[in-house]
C-alpha cells in the first residue's frame, strides 16, 4: 500500500498545477493571438488561399478565397470537397488531379493556369500554386494552395494574341513582300510572300543580308538605299528590279525607318509590291499606242479626225494627204470641207459629214474628194462618232474607189470573158443546188456525156452522171457543202450508152449573201488517158528496179559464163570431132548461149544492155532475122512489105534482133497449127502518132509492124503482156521475159510500142524507133575463124577466173600477155611497158576506178593507144559513150577464142 503524500508535498503539487494552469492559459492566449494574427494576415492577402486534408476535404481558406466560392466563413467549407462547391465537374476534376499529383510526389506545383467558375457563375482564370503540408515528422498531411485571379490579364493576353494573329494574318495574306532589317541591314523578320519570291524558308533568311540572297550588284544597291533611309530618317519610295526565283521582276518599293519607344532608330521596314505585270501592261500600252499610231499612219485608207461640232480637222494620216495631194500641215486645223468639191458643201459642211453626224453613223457612203489641183476622185467614206475626254469627234475613213469603179465596169466585161472560158474549157463544169438539181452546165460537160445542156438542167446530178437513184456515197459535193471546203474524188463516169470512163471530180461550195451554202460547183476531168500514163509510169518504175537487179545478175553471171566458155573453147582447140568429149563440150557451148540469151532478156527487160549503137538499116535486120526464124517454123508463112529508102536508126543490132525474135516466137506460139506472119516497115513522123496514149517527141520515126493471124488475147492478158515474168504458158515453158525485154529494149532506144489484139482475130505490134540522118552501113556477120596473131596484150579484169582463162586464150592465139586486176595496176603497167603493148583488152565494170576512167587515163598516157572494150553489162549506155570517145571496138562477154581472135585481129590489122 502506497504511502500518502505529506501536506507539503500536496501543497507543492497544487502550486505546480496552478503554475501549469497559468502557463497553459498563457499558451492558449498566445495561440489565439497567433491564430488571429495568421487569419488577419491571410485575409489581408489579395490572393485566394485554401488548405485541404489528405483526403482533399477543405480545412479552411482566407477571406479572398471564401468570397470567390461564395462562403462567409471557413466553417461553411470545412469538410467539403471541390464537387460540393460552385465548380463544374470538369474543373473539379482538374483541381483534384493537380492536388493528388502534389501529395503523391511531395513536389510543389507552381503557376498552374486554369479556369474556374466564381460564385456568381462568371468564368474566371486563376494562376495557382500548390505545396504539400507536412507534420513535425515530415509526413504529408494535406495541401496548401493559393491562386491569383488573372482573368483581366488573361483577357488582355487573349486580346493581344488576337491582335497578333490578325497582324500576322495581314502580314501573311498580303501579296506584298514585308521585311524588317536592323540597323546593320540584317534580316530580322519577313513574311511568307518574301520567302516565296526568293525561294527560301524563313529560317534560311533570318539573320542573313542582301548579299546572301541577291546578286552582288543588286545587294550593293539595296544596302545603299537602306543607308540613305537610316541617314535621312525619311521614307524612300521607288520602282526597282530584283532577281528572284522567276527571273528579273519589277517592284514598287517603300522603305521606312522604324523607332522604339524612346524614339531610337532600330531598323527599317521594307514593303515591296510586285508590279511586273503592271510594268508589262504599261510597256504593252506604249507599244500598242505606237503600233496603232503606226497603223493609223500606214493605213492604206485615208483617215481624218474632226471636231463633230466645228468640223475642224484635229488629226489625219499621210494617206488622206496623199489622196487629196496636199501636205498634212495643210490639212491640220482646217475645216473638213477642204477635202470635198464645192458642189458637195451644204451650210459650210460636206454632205457626207452632215449625214454621218446626224443619222448615217458607221455606214459607207459613196462621195467625192477634191485634190489641190482640182481633180475630183471617187471615194467610199465611213465615219464613226467617237468620244474622247467628253468631247465628240467624227472619224472618217476614206477609200479611193476610182479604180474600183473602173474595175466593176471591167468585171462586167470579164464575166462574159470567163463565161466564154468556162464554155471552152476541156472539163465539165456544173452548177448544182443543195437538192442536187443541175442549174447550169458547160459545153465540156455536154461533150463528155454526149448530151445537150438543156437535157441536164433541172435533173438530179446523181441520176444523170452515175445513173443512181440516190445521192452518190462518194459525192464530193456533199462533203464540200458540209465542210465549206473543197472536196475531191476519183470515180467512174457513166454515159447513156453504158460506157464508163475515169473521172476526177472537184467540188467547191457556193455561199450566199448571208454566208450560207446555196449549192456547189462540180468540175469533172476525164482522166482516162492520165490513168494510163500513171500505169505506164508505175511500169517504168518497176523496170527501173528490175534494171538494178538485172545489172548485178548480168555482170556476175556473164563473168561466170566467160570462165566456162573460155575453158570450153580451149579444150575444143585441143580435140577433134571424134573425141569422146567433143559433143559434150559442144553441148556446154550451147547451154552457155542459152545463159547468154537469158541475161540479154533480163537486160533488155530493164532497158539495159545497149553496147555498140550504130546507124542501122532496120530492113536488113528484119529480113535476115525473119529468114533465119522461117527456117525453123516451116508451118508459118512470112510476108514482108519493106519500104525502100527506109530511114536509118541508131541501134544495137543484137538487141533489135532480140526484139524481132521475141515477137516472132510470140506470134508462133499463138499459131500452133500454122498461120501468116506479116512484117512491114514505113517512114512516119510524130504527127502520125497523135492518137496514141503517149506524147511522142517531135521528129521522124521508122515504124515496124508485126501482125499475126493467131488466136489473139483478151483484154486482161493484153494489159499485162509487157509485165516482167508474166506468161500464159504453163510452168517451165516460159520465163515471162520475152515481151518485157521487147518493151525495155524499145524504150531504151527512145522508141514506142503499141499492141492491138482481140480473141480469135490475131495480134498486131507497132514499133516506132527514132530515125537518124547518119548513113547506115551494111553489117556483115563474123567469120568465126581463129586468126593467129602475135604481139603483146595488156589484159585488165578484176575477176581472177576470167583473167586466168583469158590469158590462156590470148596465149593460144599467139599473144604475149600482161595482166592487171585494177585501175592503178593497169596504169602502172602501161606506163612502164607502153612501147611493147600493142593493145589493151579492158573490162568496163571495175572496182574503185571504172573502165571509162581507165580508158581516159590511158589516152592521156598515149593518145594512140588501142583498146578493145569488153563487158557483160552496160550501165546506161556507158559502153556506147566510150566507143564514141574513140575506143577501137567492143566484145561482149562471154566470148569464145575465135570471136576474140577476130576482134583483136580486125583492130590490130586496121590501117
């Protein structure tokens, strides 16, 4: 059991308690005073202050905050949260989000800008600071927040931002370039328009100078202008050029000094307006003004500008002065009546001036003008009232129609002349309306269709000209009327007797006074003959192509045959007719002749192969060839009617013989059971050939007629008989080159050939060859004997095989042989051995240097050189040209040893 305290101990405890009570009271009073002072301080702060516990319930707030949320004392908000105050849910959510972040992180948040609703419901803005509240142990027990009402500042910022945005929008949307430079002319601000013009982004412009953006000379000019503005402190306005993305452009530039609030210069503001188009317009206006002034001055009509009230001439061009035979200075300032004869003056004004001014504005009137010499001229005058600077003027255009009036009179006469021409033109001319009715036709149309003009008038064109029931599908008149353009077509015309002929129709639209189509004119040309000529031209082109092919074949093939013929001739020289190979070799020679005949036909077909052209008597060739042919065709009776004193012709005898043989064989093939062949020669002129489908050259001709009594030809066959490779024989019986070569040979001799034939009525060929005044020599055939000879021959040929066999042949005859393969070699050999060489055997077709050129070069070395020309192919009569220049003779490849020995002997033994 505890011991009871003593009195003194109790008294001490009571005294201690009394003291603690007094201390506690003092502490409460001090705490109250402190709390009161804190509340007084908080209430005096203009910012709203509040504090919350850890669960975000309000523990209190100062007077400013209470007024904001509509409360009178802290007791009214203690224990409430943000959702229970006047805030919206969104605002409450935003406040609590920041509260939680501060208490969870323990890190204060400052300057939170957020909206809130005041107690009176108005929208306000606050700038809030929030810090965590901690106890003495440092634990977070709540949150202290304060905020200022920045609504006015916010509105001011928004208004400022709006102004900035507006200003920026103005800067960015203005087409002008806006630039701010500092006092060092460094770019500090530009708008998008400037960036676009210079082709750089704003980041690449700011901080740069003119030297970074423009050519040096331009940058220097801009810097000088900047310096001028900053020195004078006055704006500078001018037009200048700048080199930008699109090249040189013009700008209207305004540079203004810029000052700060203390009126200190901080830079210049530049405004550049693109005036390139305006400058161009101004330039164009000046150019147009100059152009129209030039047109005014150079107009072919006289132009006068006069005051509409007074009639005083204020302007005129040189043409009107020229028209009235005065100087411009004599007209300017004078009354317009000076231009007109006295009889045309009414009340001081000319009659045309009064009419145009009162009621005939813009109309053309026939009037007169008078010259300074008193001569009166006819003019057409058109005047128009125009206003310039609120003043009326009458502009008159004067055209001299003196000659025009004369022309109208002449036109009446010319119409009769043209009518006569149309009537006599060798074409059909017909006027047809839009319904295809014939209105008018000429004599040419009558002749073409064998009908009188009155039989056409009123009829449908398609019924009369093509015997159709409706409009022709190819009608050029329809095309001409639909398009307003000339139309052309080739078709067949049909006469009443049913015969057709080729025509070309041209149609021209006819326009009425209101520019509507009223019909068309049809011009019909008979092109039947022209079509035939075109066909002949196409055939000639075909022969030309074959000529190129034939030349190559003939050259190569004849060289091949030359080698075979030469070796065959050499072998035949060494054996007699009893040798077992004799007949075989003779057969080879026969086949060689067949090959030669084939190349001759090819060359003849292509109008080539004329070698030795000499004055010839055609009667002799016809007689000899027909007799030879008659011996092989006993069943055919040959009748000759040869004109005495027949003109001579210049011809290659071999080719003319080929023509005759081909015609004879053609006649024989048409008379397999026998018949009659009529041969006739005559002297004629080109006038006897007028009815032919070709235009013959003027002069005398020799006509050869070959007529048979055979089965004849149909029209289709007759049209194709001269085509190369065309034959009516079965495969393997004919080459189709016979008549084609006839045609080509006659053409090459400058002649013409016609054929007439009908089925079962025989065929007639008529050949016309130009005559010559030269005397024809009678030609004798070669003896075909080997003539032994001595001497030296220079053999020239580019083919190795031909050279080899020809050397053997020449040596067999008895010659010493030198050989050359080309022009340079032969000339070198001849220079070194000309005293020993008796004759040159020269091939005409050579590489690099032609036979013709080699011949001329040999003649330069020795004018007396003897040359025998050889070839299997002649280019456009080249052999004849060489012979005409003095060449001693010609031998055609392939030749045998006897032929060559005879030709060489004849030249060398010729005295």
